[in-house]
């Protein structure tokens, strides 16, 4: 139906007769001549209709925004003075000869270039219109380029693309399952995979050696953060590998991807133990573009009268830490109040600070409500340890280690963003040496990655002191986002059972939920390991988008629904009967 894409026309096409198909982006009536900006996937071209071609002129006069048209015309140079350097097609225009309306369009719910004037819910309801915006198209185009580059890379490294089931049993990754009732097995349910974890491990047992899949995963979480109930992973697993092997394969893949698609050189990724990440940056995914560090000062505070500091300083589960912001003494009371509110989100009860006006005058040169509670030698030691200079501000966190780490880690990132402290555009790293487990609020243990992650010790050592055990897990972090995570897996049945036991999973439950895995481990399981990347987040970072919703064609809302299709929706009583399901009172009645 067409000879060219709209965005493809250039000076070299001048004089040619061409046919375009697309949408009317804008129509302008310039006293006697009609200009149509015609848009398709590739760009926009300006088409002029003169009144001397009566029929096409009348049609051009009748079209409205977003009408779908086909036109034939001659490419010509734009008249002197009307060249538009901003547009790739800005040196030419098309003199329209014929024009056919292929389909009319009602007035769209929003003008493409005025999408900001409507809420995101309207954009999501009419997503097909929203996706017509060139920015959205560019994002999905880059997404496609990224997945193609990854497929090519992994194919070149000998990885096989293998699909795993969507209707399956639960694979625990720390979220709730989405369940699907079975019609043929009354009262039984499938779970949608939280990840293909167990299947990819079974593929290793089966000898596939190297597997990858661009896989949909489903997690029914409370969508506080920028998460989606269904999202896409680049899922990878290989046999006879060490941590080093997986890290080098996947680091190479990401480096390659950035070079190929963005022409960015990421360099070699530094490595950081989990303990250092939490200590210095208050996060297991530290944003290394920000040159701020947490500095622990608990040892200086054990004897001070100020209980807010001395309490946590003496508590083995407490933490007292300082965060120095160079030139921060300029912050106003109002700004500090806002940061106090911000750390409150993470459970901090306040945000103590000292403004360093003159570090040589420990009596008068330090300004803060808390200064009077700190003996002179403590003031001096704090200044020295944090490396404070005149004009700086030092923030303090004092509470349980968990609250302080999270709150000051988040404050560090917030200050980095607000003050634009970034020292580089891209800061990748590996976080390694994760603990196997973390304590839950009820005192039990839960797996930091998932229960199939191998520890760095023997089953006996693990059982003797599970809380101290480290795992063979690694996370790839970029600009404060976890791009991907993985581990060497347990390939030994005794070790797997030891981990299940520590997690409080009884033998019956092990057999019921993971019997197939424990069986497989008995039938010749090779050492293996892998990693999965969050594709949506990767594309978000690479396109400079603010949310993963911007890089998913049809995303769900924060409350896990689809504005466009109105899913989830009610089903007929016939369907429910077939599924042997009887609903309780409707949600609104409860
Ligand atoms: N299955 C893990 C996840 O979804 C990734 C991995 O261990 O390979 O986070």
C-alpha cells in the first residue's frame, strides 16, 4: 500500500513520486493551501494540498487528527525559509496529488503532544493511542533492539532458548502466587511461575548445559514500588560453572548490549561484598554515582548523655551512623524538615544533624540542637571520622540497624538526586557474598535470594550457624537498581534438605511442594548456576524512563489492573460451576 515510511523521506527523494500511509498528526489550513503532517512508525512528513487538485484538496480539508490516510504525491524541496532542521524530514515536503481516507477517527481522548494534560489512567485506558507517541514508539523500538541483541549474544555463547510452563506449581521467590483453578482437577490450582527457577535447574539436570529464556514471571505483590504483577526476565542457567563463569558471561553480555545499543562503554564492573554495601551505602544495591558514604559512629556514642544516640550505640542490634553532605550547611530549616519526613517513611523517628560552620571552633562553630549533648572530644572525633569541612552538614541515624541502614541509605540517594551529585552517567557493580538468610520479624529465617541458592559452606557448618552463612549469590547493580541476581545452586540433595529444614519447611511439605526437585537431585544433577535480569528495569534505565510502565506496551496499574481491558473481571456462573468454585459474598459486601 505504500512506497516509503513517512520518516524515511530525504532530499535524495526529491522529484520522486511516492505513496505514504499513516495517521494525520496535524492539519493546518494556510489560507488556500492545506498542510497535513502525516505520521507513521518511522516519523512525520509534511504534505501540501493545493486547491487546483480539487478532489484531493476537498478530502484534505475534511480530514481530522488521527484519520488513517493513503496519499500519493511528489517529493519536493521545501521553499527557502521553511526548512525545519529539527525534523529528519525537515528539508523536504510532499506535494499531494491523491488522497484516500482509509479510516476515520473520532476526536482522540488526548492530543498526542498534549498527553501530559491527562492523567496516566486515561493514557492507560487508551494505550493504543498513547503508544502512537513517538517517544513511546522509540522506547518499544529500543526494547526490541535490546532483546534481539541479547538473543544474538546468548545464542553466540551456546545458550539454548527453551520455554518453560506458565501453568505450574509454585516456585517461591518471596511473593504471593497467582493461582489458576483447574477445571479437570476440581479443587486444584495451578500457580503461575514467580520465575522459571526450578524448571531451568531441571533443564540442567537433563543435560541442556546452557539455557536462556526471555520469560514472563508473575508475582502478586503489594505494588508499592515501581513493580508490575507480570514482568519479563532474561533468565539464564548453565552447568559446570562457578560464580566467576556466570558473572563473566553476563557482565560481557551487558557490556556488549550497552556498546551496541547506546554506544556506552561500561568498563569492568567492580565487586563489593554485601556487608560493605550495607555499611557504607545503606543498600544492597548501592548507587555508586553518588559520592556520599555512611560512617559508623556508634563506638563514639556509647557514653554520651543523649539517649537517642547512646541507646542504639550500646544495643548489639542498633546502629549509629553519620552521613556528611558537603556544602550542606546551606540547607534551610524547611529542607531539613522535609528530609526528616522522608527518612520517616523508613521508620526513622527523627533526623539529627550538625551544621559545620567552623570546624576549628568546637564550642561555637557547630550549629545544631544536639551539639550541646555531645562532649567536645566526641564532636572532634565525629568531624575527623566523617572528614567534615566548613560548610558541610552531617546527618545522623540512630535506631535499630535495619531502620538506620534503610533510612540513611535512602537519604543518601535522595540527596544525590536533589543536589545532582552524580559523578558519572553509569555506575555498574556486582554485589557478592550475601548472607544465606535474614531474620524475619517473628525471629525465623528466610532465604535472602531463594531456597535453591548454594551456601559457601558445608551442610554441617550451615546447620551449626545458619545466620552467619554466606551464599554463592551475586547481584548486578546499575545506578542503584538491581538489574539482575542469581547464584550457584544447590545440586546436592542433602544440602537442599538442610536448607529447607533451616527455613522451617517440614519433610512432608518438602515432599509435597518440591518432591520433584529433590528426586531430580538424586538422578545425576550437575553443579550449576545462573542469573536472571529484569528486562523491564533494564530497558527503563537504558531509555532514561521514570517508570517501568513506560517501557511495557500494556502495563497494569499500581493496583494490578488493566484500565484498557478492565481486567481482572467477573466471570459467568457457568464458568465458576465448571471450575467447582463458589464465590463468597461479593467483595463490596464483605
Ligand atoms: N530466579 C531468580 C529470580 O527470579 C533468579 C536466579 O536465581 O536466577 O530472582
